[in-house]
C-alpha cells in the first residue's frame, strides 16, 4: 500500500479502455482513419520498454503517465488492439467507443429539475456573509466558530478534482490559485457538445458543468462580506479539471490529475464523483465480456496506483460515497453500467471483487451525506466498510411534517457559474433558462437561485444542489483547516502535514452520532420505496451511517493534535 512508483517501474498491469479513460487528444483532432486507445504496461515493465512495445504494435504514444504506467495511443492499424494484447510487456489496449448518449445527469443532485419550482427556502445558520444564513451546513459542523480560531492558511492548497472552477465568481476569485490550476480533460464532442475553443481544452478558471464551482465554494469561498463563505475561507483553491463538462469522469484525466497533485504538493484533494463508465469495477464479473473485465481490472489497479502515489506525496484524499442509496458492503445489481461506450445491462455485484472508485480506493476518506436534521440523506450510500465520516450534503425531503419539508433550503447552497444557469432549464418540463441573457433570475426560481453584485458591477451566482458530492467538500474543508492549524514548513519552502495525521485527527474530532432507532431506516414518509431502506450497523463510536461521526470544524482546530492517537 505504501510502495512508491517511479518512472522505471509501474504497478500491476491492466488495460484501460478509453471508454473509461477520456481522451488526451480531442476526438475531433485525430485523422478520420486514426483510432485512439489507452494501453497499460504489465507489472514491473519499465515505461520505455512499454513504449517500444506500443510502437512495435503499430501505435504512436501521444501522452504518458509513467508513474502509473498509462499510455494514450493513436493508431491507424485495424489490428493494433490484437497486436498490443499479444505483446508480453503489455496487458492490452482498448479503443474509445462513443455511442452518442446524452450527457450524464445525476438524478439526486438535480432532483429539483424533475419537479415544479419549490416554495420558499428554509433559513438557518449564523450570518457572516449575506447568504450565510442559508448555510445550515456551516453551523452543523461549527465552521462559523472554527474560523475565529483558524480560518485557513493561504499556503494550504485544496485541489478540486472536478468539472472545473469558475474563478470569475467574486467569492472564488480571492482564493483561486492560477499558477497551480490545470485542465486534464479536453472536451469530448459526443457528450460535451461543440468545443468552446479550438484546442477543445477549456481555459483554466472556467467551468461549463457547474459541479466543480459548487464544490469549490463549499470548501473555500472567501469570507469577504459578499455572497457566502466556505468551510475554510482563507485556503487556496486549485482547479484540477478531471471531469467533462457533461459530468462524466473518465479514468485518464482523473489519474493524471492525481499524479499532478502529488507532484505539485497539493495538500487536500476533493473527489465528488465515480470513475465512468462503470458504477462498480469488478475483476472478473461473469456478466461482463473478457474485454470489459480487463478494462475494469485496469481501472481498479490504475486508480489504486494513482491514489497511493498522491497519498505518499502528502495529499489528503477525500471522496463522496455516492448517491445510489445502498450499502457499499452489500451492493445491489448494477443496472446503470456501462454509462458510456455501450448500452447498460444488469450486473450482479460481488463485494469481494468489485469496487466503487475512487471512494473505495486506498487512503480515501469516504463521506456520507446528512440533511439538516442530521438524518442520513435518503440517497446517500453508506456501510461500515466504506463510511469514514458524515457531513452535510443536503436532503430535500428532510423534516417531513414541518414547513421546511421539500424546500430548497434543505439542500446545500454554493457558488455556480452564470453560463450554466443560463443553459439549465427551470425543470424538465419548463425549458426556460433559470437566468436570462441579461443575467436576471427567472422569478420562478427566485427561492433557489441567488445573485449578489458588487458596486463595480461584478456579480456572483449561487444555487442549491444536494448529494454526497456536496458532503465531501465539507469534510475536505475541515481537512484543510487541520493542515492550516497543525501543518509545518517543509523543504523547499513548502508547507503541509502528513495525510495520515490529517485523517486521524479528522476522525478523532468528528462528532459521534449513534445509529437511529429503529436501526432499519425507511423513507416511506418521504415518498421512497423499499429500495431506500437502510440498516445502520455499528456503535456510537463508529457505524455505517456516520462513520466516526459528523465532521466538526471547531473541534478539529481547537483539539490539540495527538500523533498516533486512535480515533
């Protein structure tokens, strides 16, 4: 688990289908008779040896990640995949196969699109910035109190591995680190639509998906008397664009972003996604073809290598548990995979040989979601094997029987790009955009979309989302506060803290939360069927719903650090 990978050696070999990796070169940039593949070297094979084998098979390497042994390759040979599969130093190659499916839409995060516009938002929380009275999550984790002790250190960098970050938002701009930010995910026209720039590589500081900007605001929106504030309002935000505009997260951009984070000394990386196209990656699922089995083995191995590399370089890794309302230790049949490259089909999932990546990967702090009442969100995954901590992620249907039930305020409010709001419909049945071309909010969404402007005309936009994607950045923000509070200067002018110590302190200071009674939670009042039933196993100190507890920013910065203490 702690082995360090170098240019000369790579970990366990595997083939990475580009249906699961994304492109290093835009699809539109390659000649029509050239196809694109991802190839991975066998265990222990030097990178240069793998490149030689790729060339011998008729391929041209267009990009490479030596630390994890991944190579993006183009070839006009019809038999390239077969030749690569036969090479003893390569496990194989797989080709990108687009099917033109509509962009990925998370049913939980965008649940508001499936219903008519809701009524007035619930208002909770202490007011710091103008919209902070709507941030019940900050109050729940006591981030409002924590900043009086530790608001975050500018030297601490938090990587937002996501769809991008809109650095023009006045709450993001003060903390955005331009020098470290990178885009690893060129647009793919089959899912992202036409490229905005000729290179298909969106400029740093933009976000055409919106997800990453929302995550970034929760982590570190500036406490500047404008808009809203984040958990760690003084830390530096680093865009690591590894997700497509459409919401897909393919393996190659994700791995490259993690390797870069390790090389660049990023302190914390938030990962609010799973690696497409497989919800679960299995080593040898009988329902899968041999080619698909090889692809999934590759995803498992490559993600493990990338996560271990980043961890060993000092990166604290935080990940969302997912929105499939299931026990990750006893997963249901997967009926959504693959979500790109081919049509999905039923896949029984064996817990011993299948993984949800990255949340089930090594060194990842897995975060479940709770609503304003502290109840596990109906959609949130859980399980004693995977849940590390819980955090506010929103739960629209929380508070059944009260005026706040099914109101926007039960979700998480954060920053959002104007461009995306001008493209998003009010609902699936009301195609009008939420914000018009002049930047005016449609009155029908006035309780869920907000606009704040400065005297100089600069404006920021904010909206509600829900999901474990919104819970994870709360935990990442607390991790950043821990590094800010207890980190130390490092060689070459750096500043940081061992991720093992960060994780240990995060667990030790989380607010313990016992399982509910009855332990089998049902959501019938919330309109959910038996597939949402969830059993909470474990005790007060640790259980499948809350892990070690709900993250507590105030306790994290006030409690003295105790190296080697058990949670």
